[in-house]
C-alpha cells in the first residue's frame, strides 16, 4: 500500500531514513525544513502488511527522490510522478532510480552518475597553521565574486540568494582563506540537517592552487561538522578529487544518479 505521509508519520519515516543518513540527506533535510503539508513538497511511503515502511518517495517542486531498502512498487511510484508536469527531475541511489529508466512516460532526460562518499570521523584529519574563516552574511558578495572567478566553477544565477538562505536557515555554511584581503579558496556545505551535511563548492583560485588551502579549509570544516555529531558526505566524479577526499577519511558508499 502506498499513501501520502503526514506529521503523524514523522518518527517512523525518520527512523527508516536514518539507517542510511548520508544517502537520505536530501530527503531528511527537506522534511525537517518544510514538513509534510507544503504545496511544493510531498512525501509518500509504501507499507507492507505489518505497516512497516518499505520505500519512500519525496517530491520537491518538480524533483523526485525515491528510497528503498529492497524491492518496492516502482509502478506505483511512477503513477504518482506521472501526475506532475513532465519532464521531471529524478535523482537518488543508482540501483534504486535506475529501476525507473524503462518507464518512457517519465521523460527522464540526460543521465549523470557520480560516486557518493561519506566520512564518519576525524581520525584522518591533521592540524595546520592556515587561518580559516567561517563566512557570514557580510562575506556573501566576496564569496560569489570568488566562485565566479573560477573557470571550472559553474555558478547559478540565484547563487547569492541561495547562499544567504543557507546561512540564515543553518542548512549550509562556507569557510574560506584569504591573502592580502582577497579570498583564495572556499568550501561549503549544503542540505545540512540534524544528522548529516553535504560538502560542495570546493574551489581555489588558479594562482593559489597546490598550496594545500582547500585541504586546510576542509579539515577545519570537517572537524566542526563532525563535532556536532553529523555525518559528512559528498559527490565526486573526478578520480584525483576522490583520492584527496579518501585521504581525509571519506569512503565510497555507492553511486548517485541524476536525470536532467
């Protein structure tokens, strides 16, 4: 049986999702931030005969994220997604979302697969003497200017608004380094919730690369987030970046697929 969830289901669904907190970072974060009754967000669950949750499906605007621990009613979830304007955006753990590829009516679009890694402790982190600062609202324009200066960094038109919203809602933070008053490198988190956080936006000015600045920032950020009892996770598709993250204590836990 599939039904839409309400606030009364919160403890049960959170317990179900929390068994894989990194993989479910986006679903958990959206539930904590927007609940069950927002017009742009809904969440459904499939239950077995013992009223135990088998799978969930989150809608956030036109984006959908399914999650399950075994076999689930894919057709039932497709019937829900078909009720919304196509094309939709679908993302999630690769072995789950790839079950939807055979449903042509979903118009899934271009497929992108990345590695998904998590870090549970700071045992691999060292100490350094690089001064790392935590950004405030007053630093937002400097952060956006820095990110815009990075050729490989693709910045959204609403990046400034998103950065401010993240700081004000405590769903994201940014740490950075400077040299002669100019930001040289920065790293951010996004989708932070009560138990996990996603690392994003790792970028260093070209002239300041290979100086360990991004690594120093990540070590500071990681220690702060892990000290709060949260799990850290990230996507990567660059093997060289993957080697750096693994030296900092990250381990691959699967693959994440997005259709755009």
